[in-house]
C-alpha cells in the first residue's frame, strides 16, 4: 500500500533534515505503527504521504503510484485523523458528518450509527465548539472513516480520551483491519502500539532505528527469565528462574509443589524499554 524509498525532507525555515534517508513499506491489511518522541518526524512523514507537505526528495508510492502523480481522487481512498481535531465548530456533530460526507462519492451515509458507536448520539445536535477535547477527538475519528477508505492515517488516535472511550476507538481500528483496511498509526504511546500494531518502526531525528513486530522485538530484547511470587509464612516472596532450565530446576519445582503461587510472568521487555535501549532517548 505504501512504499517509501530514500525519503528526505527539510522545512524551509530549518537547516536540519526533518526526514533523513527513510525507507519502509506498509503491506495491505496491516496496522503499521510509527513510534517516537515529539519532533522525531512521525507527523511530518504522514503529511508527506498524504500530500500536505511537498518538495520532498526520494520516492513515495501509495497504491502503487508515485504520490506526486496523484490528483484529487487520491483523497477518496484515504481517511485522516490528526491529533488536533479538524471540525466546523459552528456546526453540530451531525451537521459536521453530513457536510464532510458530502465531499466524498461514497460518504453519504447515515451518521447516527457512527455517533452512537462513540457515545455522541445524544449530543448530535450540539455545536462542536461546546465539545470537550475528548468529544472532538471521537467525532474527528469517525469523520475520518465514514467514507469507507482503504487506507487510514491516525495520529495519536487515543489522545485525550478516558480509558473507556480509548478502548472503543481501539476496537474500531481493529475492526477496520479485520475488514482488510490498511492503517498507518503514529504515536508515542507504546501501550497502544503493543495492542494494535502488526509491525512498528522506531523513529528518532527523522531516521528509522529498527522495524519489526512488537512481539518479536519484546522477545528479542527481553530477559529469558520467569518471575514467580509465592506465599511463604504469610509473606509474599519473589524469585526469578532461567526459562531454559525450569523443567530441571528443583527449587522451581519445589515451589510449584509446596507453596501457594500468587503470580507467574515472563520478563519480556516493553516497547518503551526497547526504544530507550536502542535510541538512548525517552518518548516524551
């Protein structure tokens, strides 16, 4: 769906490359995560692919065609939801969806089911200028998918949302993937990336440091250790065991036989730990 080769971009008011010799591909039907701190180049890359920024060097191919060769028909096939909601503040939620839906050939659909899904149906007639940030984020999200695009760009899709509404948005994203849609997601929230992404790329200073599936990266950079907590003389005791020898480790087997086990978990690394390890930078 997306093929990036030798991509470079520099803002006109800067001498530093915002994107520096970047290469990656996104396959049809996958959720691809761009992970990195603020200012790393995540949003810049998305804007280049979408066409909001121009004058890049290298190649950006979307749907097998160079981005510069696409006309306005390109926007019929994509959905975009950035971290800052793009809405008509003087219009109600329903009016926003009906107006924006009219821009697309396939966008004339009843907005009520989408509004209900994100908990905004009761507020459908309220002007969006009176919405909270979380309400605007939810409305902006369904605005981006209402015309049934094949390729979607989400920038921090759960930003400003409480856990319940963040869960709803993540459910909808996974449903879009199940329907065969392709999703390019940028975030510095590693938990969101672990839950949603098939593959992720770590980006720092406009460069990709590593690419891989979250699970593979977590296993590769984690410890081959099992941590066990058990009850002994009314105290919780914690011990660690090498995974490779657990079946022959008499101490471990004795714990299983003779003590009340409270927790057992492996010690694979988190994506945040891996990111700091590989880049030396924090995500914020």
